[in-house]
C-alpha cells in the first residue's frame, strides 16, 4: 500500500494513504514512516541500571528513559546500540546482546524498536549532539521498578524493555 508523502526530513516521512473500506467508502490515514530505532538496557556489574534524563521537545518535559536512538543508513542495529550508548551515557559495553524487537506505536507509525542488554560497562564521556539535553542517572533495580510503579518512568520503549527484562531476562 503506498500513498503520497506530504513531508520528509532526514529521519522520517509522513505519508497519507487512501483506504477503501469493506463497504466501498474511502478514508485517508496519515502514517509516519520511520527507519527504526534501538533501545539499550545498560547494566552495571553490581546490577544497577544506567538511565538517562532526556529533554523531550514534543512533550516540553524531561523523561526518565533508557538510552536509545534512530537507525541511520545501513548501520546494523547492534552497532547503532553501541554508538547510542556511548554518545548518550558515555559508557562503553564489552557485550551487547539482543533482547526483543517490537513496534512502538503501530496505529500511526511503522517504527520497529530493537532492544539490547549491555554489560561489562566502562565509564567514559558523553558525546551529545548540540541540541540534546541528557543527564545520566544510575539506579538500583528496585528503584527502577518503583519509578515504573509510581509513574515516574513513563517512556514506552523503556517500559517495554525493562519489564521484559524483569520477567524474562533476570
């Protein structure tokens, strides 16, 4: 199914589709085309989690999240994950392992998220883009679970990966 692209930038495109219903009626639907992204669960040797506080322009708020980033070019998701972890947190992982892939919001977007767990972390220096406002936060696993329970951590990709790890990975 293809439609008309009404907007495109370096990361996404907005495509308007013409849908035909079972009764023959038509309806337009806007779909955001996205190259996909990675999300990383960085675990320190003592089991604590490296999180970020990320200023989100769309919300006008700073969210507690796992590090993540949009896929670029033909870079493999695992390579992107290593790069995003280093850039956003300063940490470098000795191992990265895939956990799960999922669609972030399939009702409006085709973005597929690729989740990884990072271990053997060595601290370094963040390499932020000039427009990024990201702070690094380290929390125990119990503190992270409380942040989810109490509504402090509300980012969907982070919730998905953290709860997946809590149920299936630990």
